[in-house]
C-alpha cells in the first residue's frame, strides 16, 4: 500500500541563486508549514495563494528567514496532494535551514524524484510524462527542452493511447466472433480486421521510432568524433567548436571516473564530442591508439568530422580514414586553406564522390560557417522541428516498442497462415499490453521505483 506521508526537499538548484524553494507535499504539508510559520494562519488561507511572513524555530520563536509561502491544496497540485512551497533567500545556508525546520516539524526528506513519483501514483501524470520531467531536468539545449515539454504535455502518451484505443476496438469485435463462432464469415472478417489494425499500428510505431531517433540525438547530443592524422588541426577545430557558444559548453562528469564529455551547441544542435582517450589531454585518437582501435570510436559516432591537410599530399592514413568512414555520416574538412595548396578537391573525388567537402582554415577561422551550416542541415533535414514529431524515447520505450512490433509481426504471420482467430488474438493482446507499459498502465512497482530514483532531488 502507498502511504502518503509528507515529504520535503529543496527544489531549486543548490548554490548561489537569488531565491531558494523548499517544497512540501502530503496530507500534512500545510499543517507542518503552519507550525513553523509566523504571519497568519495558513490553515485558513485560500488555495493557490501566496503569503509573506517568517519561518521560525517553534521552540524559541527565533527567526530562520523571511519568506513567501505558497499554499496549494489537493487535488489541483503537481502531486495532487497538499503542496506548500516556501520561497526563501537563495544560497545554501538559508534553504538548508528551512528544510531542516520542516523536517523537525514532522516532514520526511523526499527521495530523489519522489514528488514526480507521487504525481504519477496519484494519476496526475503518466509514466512517459514523468520521464519527460527527468529529461527536462537534464535537457542540454533549448530544442531538447521543447521536446521534453511537448512530451510532458503528453504527445507520446496521446499517440500511444490512441493506438491502443484502436486496438481495443478491434479486440472488442474479435470477442464477438469468439462468442458467436457459428458465423463463419464473421471469423474471416475478424481476421481481416486484426490484420489491418496490426499493419496500421506497426507502421505508426515505426514512425514514432524513426522520429524518436532525432529526439534521442537532441537529448543525448550527437556523438561526434573528430578524426584525422596528427597535426591536421583537430585540436584547433575542437577549440573553435567549443568557442561557438562558450556559455553552453559544459563539462559533464561521465560515468567512469575520468571521462569528460564536451557538449557544444552548434546552431541548436547539441554535439557530444566523443571522449575516447580523453579529448582534453589529447584529441589524437589515431595518434594515440592507432587506426584499428580508433575504428571503435568511429563506429559509435553519429557524426564524424574528418580533417585533411590541403598543404600536404594525401597519405596512407588519410586514405585509410576516408575508406573507413565512407558509409558513415561524415563531414570532410580540407583544412589549412591559408597555406599553399597541394591537395586539391579533385584528388579527393575517388574517396568522396558526391560529398560536399568544406575548405577551412582554423588559423583564420574560415569555413566554420559552412561547417556549422552543414551540421545543421544534416540534422534538421528531417522534419525534426515540426512539433508533433518530437518524441523523446528512452531505452525502456524503445524496448517496448520493438517488442510490440515483434508481437504484431506474429499477428501478421498468423493471419497469413490462416491460424484461428483466438490464437492470433493472443499476440495482438500482448502488443496492446506492451504499449500500455509505455504510459504506465501496466507497470510493476519495482520499475516505478527504479525510474523515479533517477530524478534529481526535489523534483
Ligand atoms: P591536431 O594534431 O590534429 O590536433 O592539430 P592541431 O590543432 O594541434 O594543429 C597542429 C598545428 O597546425 C598547430 O600548430 C596549429 O596551429 C596548426 N594549424 C591548425 N589549423 C591550421 C590552419 O588552418 N592553418 C594553419 N596555417 N595552421 C593550422
Ligand atoms: Zn591535437
């Protein structure tokens, strides 16, 4: 059973900021806040109102901070429980002290993601929306942010729900057949209906997955490997790229202790510069670990930027790299245009038939616009920007969608083989169930706990 005790957490980012917010949610949220608040009687105020006053230590009446307190009564709140938000002065100390005061007064420190978990458990949001909250917290660029917001409002849920509704209609018709097996042609019609719906749903799922691929790229960043033999200008390019949007460049500690991922934002496209042997120390993948081993990094990349030096003739390494990357999404740069030309565009045609080759000089910073433009068109050429295609799927969604496609394939094979309708119906129902797991209509508690524990504290 789910016990709704009252939880509290700091819901603004820790550190220097003008204000901080401590949030309480649960049956006793207002009562607890009232016991440490001096100003007026919060139990008497209207819902969704905000009040000036002080947080005090009840025993000594000593003032902790000057605050604005928002009171929001269930059910019209984020968690559908009573919610109180205490806006106080920013900075670590003030918010910590207020949080402590709420805990002393009977609240329990929230687990990471517990507010969103409650919102889910109380039916306020479904699972894919909850996951979108998590994405929102982690969104790396504005476009990723939009996609998360979109999903929060339920674009994926709506899509899945409408597909499931359609499947349910079909299942209802099939039930009729099973109830009245004496009508032969009804069975045939049912099989047809199952087949048509299965085909349609399968197509729709494939479309979602296709569109979501762009979504994934937005959320996680486009894995980009900068390659080329030593001294062609890789470090210079990296510096130029990270210089595009200094403010948005972040160093994110990776999962392993000493990996650093560089995120840069190129015209709204988030690039995650792949750290193979530590981009920071040395970007020279080829130099460091040899062509063979750098293959791996290249395979993992969504995008490869291959640099060549136009002041020198093509070398074997250049040729090898051109060959190795020919089937991947790549951009070829012919760098050092400021020096006397040796390597000509025509010399490259055997290795890069129709591809646009960008002439750059990292020294003069020329050609970078063309590079930016090419990165942009490569990833916006789909309809990524159109609103309703911004699904962000995580691994769990993708797994479920794949399984659903598989189950539907079995439905289609069944109809082809002329299997009895009640057998086909089993796979069809399984697909319906799997889709339900995306929106959380059939998820187990364990999964819920796991998902919500990934949230930041205070969300
Ligand atoms: P990496 O070994 O591929 O990372 O190459 P670096 O970026 O470290 O560059 C090697 C050398 O080439 C440095 O001295 C750079 O200043 C120089 N360099 C890089 N790009 C250009 C360019 O476009 N023109 C000229 N003239 N020199 C460049
Ligand atoms: Zn370098």
